[in-house]
């Protein structure tokens, strides 16, 4: 997978996963933590370098924290 594919997969998976927490009324921090875990997992499973795992976590955290701001997970 290319870096763009990993970034896109991390963002989409994080948005979807963070959106599944609607019944527990999560905060931005909760969604960011879920997104970071999802992004890091995607990069790790794709057998990327350690720095790419951190990048995946950062992208996932941003996507998870901002998913309610773009009205994706409300």
C-alpha cells in the first residue's frame, strides 16, 4: 500500500469507528483515542515502518476528533 492509501484508510476507518460510539456520548478525546488506535493498527497491519505507524495514529486521531465537526458521526 502506498502512503496515500494508508492515510485514506486510516482516516475512513477512524471516522467510521468513532461514529459507532454515539450511544455513549463520547467526547472529542474519546473519538481521538479510538481514531489513533485505528490508524496505528491499519499502518501496523500494512507492515509499515514505525514512523508510519505514528503517522497513522496521528491521522486517525485527527479524523476521530473532527468527525463530529464535519457532521459525520452525530
